[in-house]
């Protein structure tokens, strides 16, 4: 290495077969409480589209959109195209992007629990502001606070779940985050279906009920145990071992504890994780942290969930029918998560991603053909084709739910070494929210411009990501979180980039440059 001595090398040998322990009540309870953080994200995704289709909300904050909506001659695909309305939806995700980067050092220095509590508290403040908004500025400030909550929650919760879960069930327990997210979407859809009848203030109740999961997350975070990985990284080895023994249900945790100690020694030698994440050793994880969350959004799922009522109304569904149809898709997404929980640690991550991708492509193409042939300006879909569109979109969200929905969060949270784990998760969250922001901001304009072609646009991206997974994503099923480095060294492509000798590239001595193979 140029300019420094050899320091800690991290986990130097594989000990996976020596790991012992069982699934305990402690780890299940901790994971369930932490996963509530996902419901914040899901509730907002589901609530936004319903609220933005309610007349009372549009009259108060977006009167121009309300008037445009009433014009029978308006282009079906363009009736909701308004940048101000898009900004209401997307401003949250821009705030979340920034806050996720702030959350990284807090999560690393003070632990995962603190970030979970901060996320819940911020979301609670945002919910109160939104429910009591009297002008657009107050509404957008509430959205920003919701974004801060999502940035902190999405940064800390997947890490917490990955670190608390035993290796053989890490995928299933990490899917609790996705289950909470999809439950939040479904709950929001059902809330919207009820509150749209409460005119003109139903939208306030929809936005205000976001306080409920925020309170659960905040109070639950106070009583959570910190992860052993975080405790050991912060120098509390004895306490970390006690927590590890408690959540594994055995005193014989030497192998797993030794891996955590080795990883923490390297982590503590790294002062600037965001700089260290650029070295060659971490190149595969960095690529995954950027591409997987981007791909997750480019499936088009958030567009469907954000704007489901708007989308269905654009297709000619009645107001109540559109909200009901979006509730059905929310239920389909939630139920599909159970498929992922049951199969992710049996069939593996790659199988679910590839099979889900094939089904999503098929569904997007079918919807685009139906709309292209049977739907146009000033037209409504017949009842038969309307039902068919809802069924196919449900099949699409089911495929997403068992594949990219949960695995888009699970895989990035489990592949990073301890020294860059918080930074890596921040990048994952930031990229996810950046693409969420962009798609949310431009979707209504794209729908207006592309019309039925919007579904082909997303289908082409799903094809790209499915091919990427097939060739470049190794299977992480059953691999201990602190031993992921060995996976990249065995992969046909990444082994050309990741050094086989840990001392070739794991070291980064702050202020003295990088090793010869770092860039």
C-alpha cells in the first residue's frame, strides 16, 4: 500500500458453518417493531394518489387542476398534468434523499435505534402539519418533514433487520420491511376509499392518519435493543455479545462474534466511509447500491401506486371505481409479500428477481396493447377491458411484490462490509428517493406525452434489469452478512475486480492515499 502500514483486514476467513443459534422471540419482536418503519413509506405512497384525486383537496390547493378535471373534452391522458401537483407528491422524496445522507453518520456513530426514533418523530411532525394545512407552504413543509422521516427510517430499518436476523432467515425477516411497506400502501388505499366520502375535509383525515405508524415507530424504537454489530463497532463488545447471545438463544456465538469483532476493527480504522466506499474492494457493492434501487423504481411500480386513482380515472373509471381499483392493487401487493417471505431463503434472491421480471414485462406489454387499441381521447374502456386492465395490473404488482419490492431493499442492506454499511445504505436510499422524486415529478407529463407507451417505457427497463441480475448479481442466500466479501471473489465477473488477498485493497489510511489496486 502506498503511504501507510498494514492495518486491520476485516473478516479474513469463512466461519459460516460454525454459526449457531435459533430464531428467538427477541429477534422476531425486534424485527416486527423495526419493520413498522416501512409502513411510513408505504402509507405515504398509497395516500398521495388518493388525496390528489379528491375534489376537496384540489379545490383548496390546486384549483387549476380541479377545473381542468371537470372539462369533459380534456385529453384523458393529460387531465392531471400539473407540475405543482407533481411537486406535492415528489417534494417528500427530495427531502428524504438529503436526510438519508445526513442519517448515515448518525446511524454509524450513535446506532440504528437513534435513526429509527428520529425517523418516526419527523414523520409524526409532518403528518400533523399536513392534516392541519391552511396553505400550500404549510402543506409542502409537512411533506418535507415526512421526507426527513422516510430518509432516516429507510436508512436505518433495513440495516437493523439484516444485522439482527440469523443468516438462514435474513431474507425472510428483512422482508418484514417490505411487508410493512405494502401493508401501508393497502391501508392507505382503504383509508382513501373511506375518506373520499367525507367532503370536503376527508383528505385531512387521510394525511393525518400517517401519525399512527409514526407513533408506533417512535415508541417502538425507544424499546428496541441495539444491534450487536453496531454495539461492537462502537466499542461495547461485552454488551454486544450479550445482545447476540440473547437474540440467538445460545451462549455459543463465538464464530459470529469473532466475525463481528474482525469487521468492527476494520470499520473503526475507517474515518471517512463515503471515501472508502470508492476503493476497488467495494466496487461491486457500490454498483449494486446504485443500480438496484434505481431499477426498483424504474419498474414503474411507484407510478402505479402514487397515481393509481388518477391513473384509473384517466382510463375512464369513475371516481369511486378508481379508488376501489387502487385498493385492490394495494391488496395484491401486500399479499404477494408473503410469497417472498416464504420463498426468499429457499429459492434465493436471483430466482425471484428474474421470474418476477419476466411476469412484470408481460403485464406491462399487455396493458399497453389494451390501452393502445381500446382507449383514446374522450373514450372510456368497456367494462370487460376495464376489469382486464385491473387484473393485469394486479398481476404486475404481485410479481413486483415477490421480487423487486422487498429485494430492492434486502440485497443492498446485506452486501456491504461493516465499515461502509451505513454509507452504502445511505447511497441506496438516496438513489431510490432520487429516482422516486424524478419519476413522481415527470410521470404525469410522461403519461400525457407517451400515453399507452408509458407501460412499454417501463417494460424496457425491466428487461434491462432482468438481464443485469442474470449476469452480474451473485446469490446471497445463506451467506453471513460479515462474509459477503468472499462471494464477490468467487463471482465470474467481480473476481476480476475484487482482490483475492484482503490486504491488497481493504486498507485505506485516511490522508495517506489508497492501495495500488484501489481505483
